């Protein structure tokens, strides 16, 4: 755990933004919603990593 997890979370968030944008551009509400879900998941994981960092210090 550490930098690898942070990188994976950031890439998951970026992928979610791409999905959301593609869904919005094509009018695909399901794809846009999936992008929102991916971003929320990545944000929760990032928050967990920040909490771990606080307790490691």
C-alpha cells in the first residue's frame, strides 16, 4: 500500500471523468452515471489512503 494505491486511485478517477464526459457528449445517461460512480469510488479510496497516512506518521 502506498504510492501504487494512490496512482491506481488517481487513474480510476481520471477514467471516471472520461466516462462521464463521453456519456454526456453522447447522451448516454448510463455511461455518465457509471463515470460518476467510478469517481466516487476513487475518492473514497483516496480518503482511506489519507487516513492511513495520518496514522503512519
